[in-house]
C-alpha cells in the first residue's frame, strides 16, 4: 500500500528494529530489513510509482515547512540514503 510507503518516507523511525528480533521474524518466514532497503526494493520494481510518491511527500514537506528541498536531500535527511542514490541515478 502506497500510503504505508508515504509514512516510511515521512517517519523512518516508525519501524524500530529492536521490537522485532531476527529470530522472532524468521520463525514466521520474514526477513528483517531496514526501511531504506525495503523501499529500495520497491523502487527497483516500480520506479515511476516511487517517484510519484516521493513527489507527493516532497510537496507536503514544502507546504509544511515553506522551504524548497530536492528529492535526494529530503530522502537522505529521512535516513534513506540508498533510495536517495537510486532515485538520483
């Protein structure tokens, strides 16, 4: 769901890894990844959709702050450096 992705971009600390240990997750067949790795995987399979989401988030950030920001800087400040690099390429 793309609304969930918007939340991850706006609030990367939403998922605190220490709440979900590797052993607990693996017992359910789930691999723990960072938000950056998760979003990067989604971006590689749906670049245009991810760009749309990032633009929506950027517009909201500009509206709230009144300060213009580029995508890469916004993503890096949101602790999403891998996604920022992928989008910039």
